[in-house]
C-alpha cells in the first residue's frame, strides 16, 4: 500500500531532490523568458465578463463564477495585471510537478529518460504556457484538472480520507470554473470504487455515488443563484444555446413537423420562425463552427431580439429565457431524429476533436476599458505584442500534433490488446486504465456537448495522455528488459 508519508520521504531522496532543484530552476528560467516575451496578458472578448464579475461579485449569467473568484483572490494579494500570470504560471508548475512525481512514485518509474521526456513535454507545452498568461478560465481549469487526476491516481493506491476530500473539492471547483467539470463525475466514481477494494461491494457502490450527490448539490446551488439574478430556474442559460446549435443540423428536416408537435405557444412560434429560414443556414459546418450562437444575424439571435420586443425583457434576461426555450426545442428535435443527429453532428464533432488548432497572439491589440482601469489601474490606452512566437511555431506544432495522436493511438491499441493478459486488480494496469478512461470520457462527452473549435478545449487531456504514453512505454521497456535477461 502506497502512502503519502512514504511519498514525502521518497521526494527527500537525493535523486528526487536534485531533479526538483534542476526542474524548479528551469521552470523559473522559462517563466522569466516567457514574461519578457509577453509582459502583458492575452485577452479575449469574454475576458471582460470575468473581470466585471470579479469586480462586482455578481454572477456572470454567461459563465460560472469560479474564475472570477480566482481573479478576486489574486487581486486581494496583488492588484497588478502581470501578477495574474506569475501566480497562474507557478501554480500550474507546482501542480504539474506534484502530478509528475506522484506518477513516478506510484508506478515506480525507474527509467529517468522517460521521466525527463515527460517533464519536457509538460513544461514546454505551448498550449499550457499560453494559457497561464491568458485571461480566460481555461488555464485555471487545466491546472485543476491536473490536480484532479493526480488525486485520482492516488486513490487507485490509497483510500486516504484527505486525498479523497481534496479530490472531491477539486471536482467542485472544476464545476464552478467551467460547467464542463461535470464531465469528470464518472472518473471520480471509478476511483472511489477502486479506493475501497476491501469493502463490501454494496458499500463501494454507495461511496462511488458520492460525486453524483455532489454534482446535484452544485447544480441546485447554481440554479438558486441563477434564479435570484435572472428569475429563471436553470443551471446555465448557455447550455440551451449550445444544444440548439448542435441540433441546428436537424432543422431542415424538422420543418415538416406539424406545429402541434410542440407543447407551448412559444415553442410553436419559434418553430414557425425557423420554418421561414432558409435551409442553407443550418449546415453541419455551421454547427461545428458554433457561429449560429454568436452571429448577430443568425436566426437564434434574431429570435431573441424579436422576443425582447414582444416581452420588453432586457437582453441578458431574454438571452437566458431563450436558452430555456432552445433547450426544450432542441431536445424534441434530437429525440425525433436521433440517427440523423448522430450522423450529422455527433460523428463530425467527434472527428473534429482531433483536428489541429492554431495558437495565435489573441486579440491583436489590447484596448483599455473602464473595467481594466478601475480594477487593475491600467493607464495605457492600448498594447500590442511585438513577439509572434506562438504564431511562428504553428507549422511545427501542426506536424507534432499528428505524431502525438499516432503515438497515442498506438499506445491505446497496445493497452487494449494486452488487457486480456492483465489482472484487473493490478495497480499498474488500473493506473494506465484510469488515464485512458479519463481521456476517452472527456473526448466522448465533449464531442456530444460542444464542437471543438479551439486548442483550449482539448488542453485538459494533454498531460494525462502524455503520462499514459509514458506508462505504456515504461511497461514495454520493462518487458523487453526481462526478455533480454531470460535470454
């Protein structure tokens, strides 16, 4: 049985201490170089909503409050704009080191070159570097994902109550940073079931259901907060818009449905409105780009404007109420045409997840606004990055992207082929299986929930996938070494 106490002792050994000192030095050098290249954080149109919520403490109806609370916390320590990068970069590095050394200790990784390779791919990852200086929730979400998976690995080897508490707290924080955190519930259920292998099966099943209870509690809390701010009883107005975008591929076929198919007058009105729209708008490509959710001229936006005139609702409230309408309407289309939804959206969305996405110096020129002036005391009118490192390395990233997926596919095939010869009780097998399960669950649910339109959405699986490849490579080297000894 592995214990955290032994892990601390393991870290204090000369080999680990020397490695850590070198790694901390290299991480610091990379951080300083990166800061000198990009002394000003990257921003995005959504950045303003996060900062306004951090400044006011009021729920942002478009996104959960977790990242805004994080900005509040950092602001209470240091109000400098650059401090966000410094804190985020070293927080990510610290959690990544914990994950890497936990992995090394738990699977008893002896090959130092595999470990050094893992460190290289983790700390020189362009996407992770970029995200630590990007004022969006993705960087924090990725860091919490690393901590979530590190504690999950520990739970394969130990039922330590503090590790379980940290793991569940991490799950709650992930949900509050991005609602995609709910995707992680199956992983928590798996590791909780594994953590108590000596208990009765019924008790293990009950314990494994704790993440479901936690998710329901979080959703009820979010729903109550949402209702207080908007008057609408929902967990997220965004969810309905996203579902309507996904189901938009079915609208041309759904036009043949009678109005009586829909329950409420508002749904019937919306159906009549969509019948009047040309079919050419509702393509698979349009759904995969998610442009229908954001384009002011799209039918979804135009109906909201009409709804505002009809009800005298302000835009934020109309947007949330439309989200509820769109959710009901989209669900009806999906249940009416499930096979068409699979072929026209789910399969293209799944294959689209593996496409290469460029990183660019987002936003081009930063333009100062009142919220930046008030909260961060920024006085400059604008700022434009002079360095284009991320844009310049995109061709190399493009090549490495496909090499990465080919290696990952090969490692996955090897894992499944050798599974029949493995014992399900083997901790090493469980570790590799857990990492692979997380990746499969994340990709599967992501493809169903939302098309992958940016590198940011695939980032959470990157480090778990690198460690999965490392575990398979280590297993291959061990087997090769044993064969050579036998010879």
